């Protein structure tokens, strides 16, 4: 019985370690905004006001989410990172502004593809997102706006 408990403790310990993403992995995704630049078979839109399709990964240590603009609507979804650069994005909640049909079709396909992602790779300022069907999305890093400071300068 003691051997069984010892084995179970080791297995649970290894599972807990595997579920925790490495800090540098999370930092790589959360350090930039990511602009969609290429997705085979799709014309990349630039929104109603020249706004690009953007992903913003965030992780406060308790919850991880990705949000952004899918063309003319904004979205947010939970995500999970696992060992081996594995990425799972959950169901997205999105605004439902009335957009031209081309935009709505793109957004639907884009949000569906986010849920079909399996892994990612960061190379310099580029992010590749790989779907289970072999499709690849290419994104380019953009600088995140700095959070406003809490102190007033008086100048």
C-alpha cells in the first residue's frame, strides 16, 4: 500500500509540473501584441479603420486569456500552455457589431481556427500558430502600450 501511495504521489507531482508553463514561455507570448500578417488561403483584413487583426495574450498567474480584434469585432478567450509549445485556446466571446458579410465570414473562420490551434513557435519577433489541420497563421510582434503609472509627475 505504501508503494502504491508513493507511486501516486510521484505521478501527481509530475502531472502538476507538466501543467505549469515555463515562465519564459508565457513571457514570450505576453510581451507583445501579435498582428496577423499571413494565413494561407485568406486575405488579411485591416479592419474598418485600418485596424489590423491583433492577438493580445495575458496571464496574471491565475487566469490566461487572449483578446483582440478579429476584424471589426473584439473577442476574448481563455488559453492554456503546455509543455512542448502546446497551445489550446477555448471558445471566444465576441462583440456582435453589424459588419459587411466578408468581415463576418473572416471573423467566423478566424475564431474557429483559434480553437483548432495545437502549438506555437516564436522566432525573434514572429509568432507561428499551427492548427491541427496543418494550417499556419503568421503574426508579427507589435509593441504593447505601457501601463499608466500611478504617480503624478506634476510637470
